[in-house]
C-alpha cells in the first residue's frame, strides 16, 4: 500500500522567472522572441550598467469558447508568469559587454533584490569539452558549477576556492526537454585556458567552460533562490581551434539556440512549483 | 599679481569614510583600535555575509579652554567623520572568509548603496614584488589597479579584461605619510601565481598582487566615489617561498601594520575635501 505523500513546506507556484545573460548578442534573439519591453524597475539597478527587460509569458494555448471563458481566465491567472531578462550591460570605460564573474554577480544581486524572482536562470554561451560529448550548437542544462581559476592552496580555503554549487533539481524538466545535455560547468574570468586552467577543469570534471555561472550560483545561494543554468556551446575547449575564433564565429548561432531553448524552459516552469521541476 | 582661485564644483568636506577589508584577521586590529561597534545599518547588507562596524572618528586634539569652547565645538562638528569598516564575512558553506573579487565587489556595492561614503578605502594584505622594491611589512598606497587573470584575447575586450583603474589622486596625503610606497596593484582570484599570471603581472608593471582591489575599484567607479587602496605586504611574489606559507606567517603582522597605517589615512582625510587629498 502506498501512502499519499504529504507535502510540508509546499512551495508556491512560480510567478516570476529571472534570466541573467552576460552579453547583449546572447540575449537579443530571446528578448525579441518574447516581445519583452524595458522593465519599469530598471532604475533600481543604477549605477550598474545592467539592461533589464520584462514581460508576461504568453500562453501557448489561447483557445476556448465563451462557455469556458471564465475557467480559461482562472487557469490563465494561475499560470500568469512574469519574465525578467537582464544583461550585464556595457562597461562604461571600454564600451564592451561586462562579461565575467564580478559584473554577473552584481547583476544577479540586484535582480534578486529588486525583482524577487522564484527562480533565476543563467543562460549564455560556453566552450564545450569534446571528450565529454559536447559539440558546437549543443545546449547544456548544467548539474553543478565550479570555479577553475580560484586556486587558494591553504587547506581550509581550497574548497571555497572551487566553490562547487549544485543547480536546482529539475528531473521532470530533463525528461521533457530531452535534447538538453548534462554536466559540470566550470567558471573562470578568461576566455582562453592555460595549462593550469585545463588541469583544474579536468579535476572539476567539466563538460562546459564559461565566465559567469559559479558567481551567479553563489548569489542565488545567498538569497535561497533556485539556480538553473543553460549554456549553448560556441567552441570546443579540447579542439584544435582558438576559443576566441570559434566563439566569434558561432556566437550568433548560439544566441539562436538560446532563443529556441530558453522559452521551452520558461514554458515548462510556468504554473509549476519549484519542487515540480 | 595672483588671482584668488575660484573653486567651481567645490567638493564637500568628507563626512563618511568606508573601509572594505576582505578578511576578519586583517580588520580586527583596526576595528579594535578605533573602538567601532556593529553598524545599525548592517541589516541592509543581508543576505551578504558582510560584517559591518561603524563609529565616529575621535579627535586627536581634545584640548581647549572654556573661552574657546564654542569655537572648538564648531571645529569639532566640522571635522566630525563617520567610519564604516566592512569585512566580506564568512562563506556560509565553507566557513572561511569570503576572499576574492566577487564577494569584495558585492560588499563594496552594498556599502556604497547603504552608507553613501565620500571615499572608499580598500585595505588589506598583498604579495609584494622584490624587484619593485617591496619588502614584507611594507605598506603601499596604490596608484592604479589592474587584473592579471582576465585574459580575453578579442581585440575589443583585451583592455576591459585588464580593467586598469587609477586610484584617487592623493598628492598631499603622500607628502604627509611618507612611509607609504607606491605602485600598481594587480588583482586575481588565486593566492598562488602561475607562469601566465606572472607574465600578466609583469605586463601590468605590478608592485603588489592581491585578490580584491580591481573589483572594488570598478564598483567605486560606477558610483563615482573616490577609491583609495592601502595594502600591507605579507609575502614576496618573486621570492623563494610559497605565497601561502609566508602569507599565513605574516598575516597577523600585516594586520598590525594596517592598524598603524589606516588610522593615519583616516585622520589625514578628516575635515578635508576630496580635492585636498
């Protein structure tokens, strides 16, 4: 005999989802597709250069007759979900996107304070490891994030330096979005990788390498907000080509892959609780 | 004939000075000497693990007779200066001080939002380069900060990666506090240094190496708040000993050196405008 599960601490329905994307080129196709507008709370991010856009996630199923209109509206209200997409914005001195851990953490901090999302998704591009099965154009739903460039060889500080954090448990989303690969994402502030970086990434069991996720995850952990990490592969870390060349060649394609994937993730989350993911 | 100088945009007297220190052991002697208490605005830093203490900088000269009492009080009021000392606090998972750029930037961000200081000082320990004249126990008043671990080999991003920022101009303070050495401070998230790090630090013309300053400087730049950087040397980067060994041996001594030096910096600033520094 099976007993019905009694849910203590039942989490509320997800009402607000924040998506943090470091670069404009990574975010633009997604923002365009979702029809997001400048967020009325953008000013609270000042003086960060963050660019914040928001909107209500539209229903896919807009059918229904007059007879069921009330029921439909009730259902729609229940499934109403706000999406906030923030990019790190342009560096005031150098004019380029504020990539890397520091600006991503600051942007995440202000997103979490201002918008109080139920979930934060860090979406972006990444390098992939061929030996872990990654190919250009793949999209990963990351299991865990770690740093590869915070080496602090004092016994009590070593694990802090690596800063491993598990992403939110999403077993049902994985079953639905079967194309998403899984693995560890390793974060560092450089686009390239030295021999020491490669050794650290190998120790981290990294499938993908990028420049923000571990920092964003830490800020989410502080706020006790579930962290989801979606990364599209632009370049192969253990391949013959320089990261910067492949990255630039494939940035637009990876932006499109995020445009295809992130809405599916958002649609899956809408109307669910965090524990349903 | 000399014309009196007309000061446009006359800056106000410095009323609040923030001091950001990454580690408790670096800050403790200073907090103790200044007699600071838990800051009433500490709660605004939540959920950051920052530890924030504040107090009013006491006058050195408390003399004066009854006849000049009113004048003295007026002078004292003019020179009243609040000091806020914030440390990055303990990591919730690993229990150690939250060292490195991400946590320092988050702490700086909340300090600048909450306390609105007129100046922010990043004080702490650092490695020093012998070939640039640094010795253990020296204290540097830094001229410029740069990163050595943000390599982004895309032409438009390279300078952003290095992230060079000049500290506040303090020619008068330098004349008064003659013992303070000067040079470039190079920031990275590792306590050790790889060959590539050393090459980058050499290109940065680094005299000292530490783990926070360039990130804190960037946040100050965003808020348009003058940034001052004071670093006490615990270890020699281009010497024969491992950084971590010398660092641990000399951490308490460097904390004492900061205890001696930072109050002199605060005392020099009190009652002055930023342009008087």
